[in-house]
C-alpha cells in the first residue's frame, strides 16, 4: 500500500495544467464499442480508473494502440462476447464503477450486455436502477443473479420510446443514450443529465453518425440509426481537478495559474469559490489565483444568514467538489453549512480534519457546519488514510497547509483520479514524497 509523506506549511508558486476529465473518459471509452471503425481519443488521463477500463476493453477484444501521451486509437471490430460470461470478467468488471457503461453499447450493437455489480468509492448507495429501467424501456429483457451479483440485459432489437428518468443520473443517461443511438425509431429522454461531459459524449456520437438533438438540455431526442462510424475526440480538462487546485492555492496562500481550463464548461464552480472569499481571475482560458496573504472571507446570503453550499445536478454545483470546499472553509473567516445531498457517506472523512484541529460540526450524514480559523490557528500534521478519491485529495490539501509532516495512507484512492499528482505538485514547490 502506497503512502504520501507531506511537509506542509509551504507556499507554492507556478502554473499547473489540469489532466483530461476522468468522468468524461469513462463514458467516451465505452462508446468505442458502438462501431467497428477506428476511434481516436486524445487527452486521456493516465489514472488507475481509466487504465482499468482500457484494460477491460482490451480483454473484450478491442484493438488498442497508444499513439502519444494521452492519445489512443480503439477499434472494436472483433469483440469477444464470450469474455462477458467468463469468471475473469466477473472479477475485472467489479473493480471499476465506470464499467457499468459498457452495457448500453454492447446491448445496442450485439443484443446483450452483462456486468457484475461494479465497485468504486464507498460514499453511499449508488443505485443502478436508472440504467436498467432505461434499457428495459427500450425493450431489453433484464435478469439478475443475486448469488453472483451479476446483471444482464438482452434484446434482438431495441425500439425507441419516451422515458422520464427518475433521477438525472450522469452515467445512467450516458448508458441509455449509447443504447438509443442504434435503436429503431425515436427515443426521448426527459430529466436527462446535461453535464458538459455528457454533452461531449453526445457531440462525439453525432460526429460518428448519431442523430441526437437537445444536447446541453435535460431533454434529449435521439433518432436511431443503423450504424456508427469512427471519429476523433479530445476530452475536456477535468473540472474537479481545476476546483482542487483553486482550493489548494487558497489553503496554502499560494499564487497559482491553472492553464487551459475551458472556462465555458466550468459552470458555477468559479462563483462558488468566490463566495468563500477566494479571488478567481479569468486570464484568457486560464485561472489565476493570487496569494491570499490576508486570508479569505466567506460571504453571507443577502439577508445575513449563514451561507449554504450544496450539490445538485448540473448546472448545479458538482458533489465531487464539496469535500474540497469543506476543507477550504476550515481556514476562512466566517462559517458555512456544507450540504451533501447525493451521497450519505461522503462527509465521514471530517473526523480526520477535526483531529487536525478544524472546527467542524457534523450535523448528520449529509450536513456539516464549518467554522473557519482565519489562519489564526493552523491545522496540525497527522497520519491519516484516504477513504475515497475526493476525500483523499481534500486531506492532501489539508496536509499541504498544515505545519509539520503528515502521512496519508491508501493513496491508491487518490491515484484512481489524479495523474502523477506528487510529481506535478513538486513542480510548483510542494514537499511531497511517495513511499511504496
């Protein structure tokens, strides 16, 4: 098990380039199964979760060639459907939650899609009902083995229909869209997720020959086509990493420039950090964070009541950044209520921050009140364990701001979502060492 040793309390300086978007990559990579032609994908992040999915596609018989840093070609012209019912697949598929999104493309193109109950972060219940209910609406027959925790859907030919999703699930919408593009007739998906990464998927599918309208809205209309062709696709920068670097700059009182952030795809992320008192400057397509030598002050609502920051489906604030916001608030002037609506176990990492000296009241599994120190009392270095990707990066930011040397164990969780993070942080002055 890997460990980070972090000497905190140092100012950082320089520029950092965000990696390709993890959550986009998991969708886009599954879409290569929809065509026998070559698909070229650029800006793929070199992280554990994405590499696991690429390996899974290779085991499925997809021909994969690396043509440059972050650039690959994929050709799914000889897919091995027998692998889907093998013991090896039941192991491989469980190791990654994003593997659920191979089901829609396989069902649409080959008439069947199987998946073991996928893994991922332990952040609370993450239902798969939206995925399978959508596929059943398209005409698939569903089966589930409780003993093996193995799901399956089969159909001779999917047929378009109208559906109103119970929840605006990003991965659920992606799975249904990838199935519907090859279905017979028209499919309407209402209450569809509309995140930039899902928009990227739809734009890529349209370049491959799909007919999807309403991209960017919560109503997608899809006219099914007989087949799809190849394309080139370049992924957006990872908005969660961008938010992480904003928080890192504020907590360490550092001047940082985050390069090529695709401002138009950040939604309300910059304004949420501004509500915490952080100066977020737009410089072309970069973000510049000046050194907050005098700290930063949390705003109140117009009526003077305590600021509440909560997550919501896009264009609301992404739940993946609430952990970062919570850590940043520990050194602000003022107080804030963090309301994590979507996952009931995601705030449990705050006990580690409390041990570091943060003033946090965990009201219930979904809400925490943070009373900022205003840098009058620094966090204490300590030994801790990363419970999931986003809590892991939040604890890393806390450690970089704390006085003394901290140790973070189970850093495989951080590596699942952040590419060469120790090397990239050292390049801007962080004192961080990886110990295997």
